[in-house]
C-alpha cells in the first residue's frame, strides 16, 4: 500500500483542522448575532453547520491524510496498529498533532477576521464543571469507538456522514457540547465568542478527552480483537492506490 507523502498529509491535516474550527467558531459567531436572545437556537445553528462542514471536510481531505483532524484519533491509530505495523508511526502522530493544533488556532483567527472581530483574542468563557468533564469523556469515547468500528467492519466510506451525525448529536446529549478533540479545544481558546473556551478549562478538557479516547479504544479491542488490521483505514482509507482506483477505467 502506498500512502501519500507525509508533507502532503500534514498540509491536509492543517487545512482540514483549520477549516473545521472556522466552521465551529464562525457559525457560533453568526448564531449569536442572528439569534441573540435564544441560546438553544444558537446551539442548533452551530451544531447544524458543524455537522455539514465536518462531513464535507472528511470527504475532501480524507483520501490524502485520513481526515483525522484530532490528535486523539491519530494517537489511537498509532496505539492500535503499533504491533501489526499498520496505522501511523509515532513520528507521524507527533507531526499530525502539530499540524492539527496549528490549524485549529489558524481557524479561530480566520473566523474572527471574517466577522470583523479582533484577529487575536483569548476566550473568557468558563466551561469547567464535573459534568462537562464527564461529557468530554463520553463524547470522545463514542467518537473513537465509532471511527474504529467503521474502519474494522469495512464501512469507513460512511465516516463522513456517520462522524458528522455523531458529533451533531453529541452537541446535544453531552453537557460540554462535545469538543472531543484536543486540537479544536486549543484552537477555540483564541476566539472570545459563543464557541470559545477559557484557557483555564483546557487542561481538564484535554485530560478528559485522552481518558475517553482510551476507553473508546478499549471497547473496540474488546468487540473487535483484530481491529488493528484496519488502522490504515482511519478515519477513511488514505492510500493513493485506493484513492485513484475509481478513475482507472
């Protein structure tokens, strides 16, 4: 199997994560402006845009990098596949994480600029409660379990719709509104708007996301003991031979 060169994958992860955060933050800014007196409607608008945007971004960048956009997904991919030689290498995980975090920060700045706000901001939105931390564990565990189950059962092509649908529902069934992503969490520090998060909440959120990722991965190993064979197909298959196959004839 031939994967795309690392530099190309990192560009895809950087741009994809940047655009994901732009969607999340930008739609939050728009929602607060359009529906200033209705927080429930703001969340509906924000979550709907995120569902649609995430699905499109997975389809666009997935064939190049797998469309992880999330250090927990990348780390889980390495952890699951390390003994079978599948998935990312540890070096690639580190490079992916840097690209994802840089992209997330860039995405917040871009959203700020698009809505004529100060480009560089620090959020003051306090999100830390015990319930929020538990919500992040649950949201991340479900996300990891879904992604790896789809890959293991040969349904990774459904990830764009399935992952988008899961994140959209988790906006509503978790108290934290399902960040489920350390890069996105860090990126959202840099917009003092509806979708922002105060820096003093970030450590707890990321710790909860790591715990949730391990729980989700443990569930996958329990349900699918041979799941490591599909690590190369997370979030969706991203090798050049598969990507160009539909055009061969």
